[in-house]
C-alpha cells in the first residue's frame, strides 16, 4: 500500500526585502481573478493589477503585481502578534500640583 502525501499550496509572493513568502489576501485573489477574466475579453481595456502587501517576517511593505504571484508549497505564515500598549502609556496618572492663589 502506498500513502499519498498531500501538500498544501497557496497563492502568494516573495518579499522583496527578505525573500520570505507572503500569502495573498482574498481581496487580492479576487482582483486577480477579475483581471484574468477581463484579459480574455479582447474589447476590454486592460489595467494592471497592483496591490500593497506587508511581510509578516520583516514587517516591510512593498507593491506587487500580477506577474509576481506564484504558487507556494506549505502553509502561510501566521501574523506575529504586536505588543499591546498598556493603559499607563496611553494616559499617565500624573499628580498635578494645584496653582497657588496670588
């Protein structure tokens, strides 16, 4: 008996700063699908699809086009949780002195 290995794939781009894969959000995938449908229609005006993505590894943003999208093997990287600011940083508890009556 042979066991078939199932590899997960997702659409994404490679970060231009660090080279790590970035998964495409669903709105970018929908824009690419609409662009491909328009490209098959010869009478439609073809506009380039460009979207801005942030790398989850190095936190840098860059613009990517339809030609940069590739199928990447594996699972998408989870977002790195950002540290939350504490309430004391947002509203410091300062004891202000009262002004003296003159």
